[in-house]
């Protein structure tokens, strides 16, 4: 194989790599994550108002039984319980 033939092959490989890298960059730009909205959190009272027929006591029991995920804001047992609205609606929809 002559030096000229080697250079032609190397040039073709470089052109192919450049095309692939450009295509990869374009696909990465298209897959860029969109900014997400923060989850909507509800108090026990707001949960009861959102789902008709559900009382604050029932929501509290679901939280204490571990059936609804929650976070507690504030310190200790006096902190406010917040439930993710999507989780609440998913639980109620699945329980129905």
C-alpha cells in the first residue's frame, strides 16, 4: 500500500468520524432534559379538600400506615405533614 493510498483512507476515516460526531452532538441536544416543575405538596386539610369523601383523619392514618409517602416540615412531631399531590391522586385512583 502506497503512502498516497494510506492518506486517502485516513482522510475518509476522518470525514466519517466528523459526520458521526456531528450527528451525535445533534442527538444529544435533542435529548436535553426539560426543566421540571417542583412537586405540588398538600397539607392534610388540602388532601381532604382535593379528594371528596376523604377526611383529614383518614389521610393521617394512611400516612402513619405508610400507604402514602410524606415529608414532615418543622421539628419533631410538631412539624407539618405534607403529601405529594400526584402520589395522593395515584393512591386514590389505584384504590378505587
